[in-house]
């Protein structure tokens, strides 16, 4: 069950139901009105547009909003209860649920070991190989800078002073004046989020999260004991639904909120400046600390977003860092093996995070910090990221073309940046597709991993990590997995074909 009960008003539910209606194909019989209503609510739950454990309007209220009879609504609610998508208690109302057997997210996303990649195309991890020669040059530059640090104890809980200053200068250059005292270097973005959650969101605290959201962060928060409050994304790639955010911040009063404004993982959505400003204002009014994950910020793929075409950073609407905490990382824009992240916040927040670090990892590896500092200070970072953009753009275009050719019934919008494609899998179960994919040699994460309490069963996430012939083969194997799911095959599937790029 979801860990916080929201309320969906009759007018709001009517709008959501109307927005998803499709005209029936010629010759297709319309289902009874109660069945159409039940199917519509069930789909809203499975797609995460209505959270699990959301209280639905009373039968009479919804009947008035939809201009149908109360009997129709009562029959729809009864059908949903029978199917496990609704729970009711006399005097308490009815709220959404998922059936007991519906797959729930149980873990994050782990990359396959390199030795397993010969026969399997891994679409589970949204990471690319290192942008050489920049990794090698950065490590060589770091080794040249290492001797003075080798004569010290090597523990820098807040990060190397030189790197903190360099990161602060980069924020200042983006129009957000920043002091080194506002920066803490961490072991990747996950290390940053772990520290923030332990400081602000102790066991039992509410944390508002986008729905869907990044699977590994959701799992980190679950294991920290947070009570996750899902907030559905706006339709398509248009960013956030600010009405829903204001409602959740007002009614749930979460201690923390986690958002990805730039090329959201997994949907690829890009929030505009007005959405950013309004969300910061709403968080400030609610007393909620807003964590903005910027790990994808530099991975814009459409040329129109270059040369200052990107929206202003979320922290630009709270430059002092009293409401917004920003998390950045080298792992997506550069290389996942470069486990360097950082936090930008008010100096007092940074001091608290640093103090708490004594009980966690003490500090971040010096050599890797020196390597990132070398990239920043020499201009190597910009050249490496430009190479990364070219790779991701080519991969995106190849994967999109291959999926459209092999799986024309699958639906998605092409994001303008980031590393992921969020795909509605033609009415198939994402969990069953993931299972079938393992059997035919393609690894793909199912939608429920990115939701709270079993939403997004009809989705899969496809990262831009393969190109050319490999992208074609990945789509072909996904098509084979889809056929297995469609036919209900449970055994005797052909093993993975060996594929050499």
C-alpha cells in the first residue's frame, strides 16, 4: 500500500478520465458505461496518474461530475473492488489499490557484470562507456597533481578545496552566485542523496517524489525508511503538474521533495522556467526542502537547447539555498565509473552534511576529485561532454528508429535530452516483457521499478546506450519478447543469439 492517502476530487478525476478517452475503432462495440468507467480508473492507477491509496470521490459526487447515473458509478466501483483495484470501508470511503499479485518494485537497477555482456544486450543501465581520450588524460593530470596531497592524511570530508572552488565558480558562471562554503563533494549523486535523506528525512518522514522517478533513488529512500508520496508527472514531456504538486505539498507537508527538472529519468521531460519558479515558491510556502537532481543537465541533445537555451536552474530561484538543495554529478555527463558528485546548499546545511559524514564514508577519493578538477580547469570537461552528447544523440536516433520499425504499436515521445526513452508497451505487461527479454537476450527494466506501489505496469524504460546494428538487434529481441508475452508462452523459448558488434 502507498504510505500516504491523497484525495482525488470528482472534477479532477473527471478531467483525467476525459483526457484518456479514445474513439472506438469502426465496428467495435462500446463496453457498458460502468465497464468503461472501471477500465478508465484502473488505467489511471496503472499509469501512475492517480496514486495508489488515493481516496476516490463518493459515488454521488462522481456521478454528477461525469453526468452519469449513480448506479453506473456504483457498478464501476464494485468491478474495481472485485479486481483488486479498489478498497472500501463503510464510513471511510474508497481508495485505489493494486491487486495482491501485481508485481511491486523490489530493488533498484544494477548493471550486468562485463563478462555477461557477450550474449545479452543490457538496456538496464543508463550509462555509456568513458569518453576517451578524456578519461585517460584526466587521470594522468590527477597523478601529476597528487604528490602534495599524498603528504597529508587524505581525508577531506567536504571535498578538496580546489574542487569545491571550481564547482562554485561553475554555478556562478551559470548566473547563480555561489561560494565554496556552499559546496560539498560526495561519492556520486547517490552518496549526495543518501546524506541528504539521513539529514532531512529520517525514518517515517514523508518525501514527495515524481511519479515515475529514478528507481535507484526510490529504493534508497525506501531503505532509509521514508514514506514516499508520489506526484504524477504532467502528460507527455511537458514537465510537472503544478496543481498536483501544490496539493501534495499543502496536504501531505512532506519534509523533503525530490525532482529531476532537466531530462527527467525515466521520462526525459524538461520542466520550463515558470514551472521551476512556481514549484520553488510552493515548496518554500510549505516548508519543504526541495532537492533538485541535476545529473542530466548538460546532456541536452537538441541543438536549440545549446548556447543558453536551457531553462534557468532550479536553484536560480533560491540562490541562497534556503529551500533548494542541488545535487550534481560527473557520472552521467562524463562516466559512471567516475564516482564524483556534489551538493550545493546554504552554508549551514553543508556544515551539517559534512558533520554527519563522519558516521558514513568520511570523504570522497582524492584521485578522482583531482581528475574532475583537471577536467573543469583545462576545458577538457566541455570537450568530453560534447563527445558524450554526440554519442547519446546518435544512440537516441538509432534506437527510436529501430523501435518504431520493430514495434510500431509501442508509444513514446522523443525527449530533447537525457539518456532514456519512456515507452508504453502496446498494452503489454512491462514486468512480463522484462522476464521474457531475459530469455531472448535483452535486459530491460519494467515500469513498476520507477513507480510507487506497482504503478506503470504497462511501461518499460529504454536507455540510449546502444547504436547502429546493436540498436537494431536490441529492438528485434524486444519484438521477440513481446511475441512471447502476447502468446502467453512460458517455456521453450529460443535462447539468446550471440551478437558481436
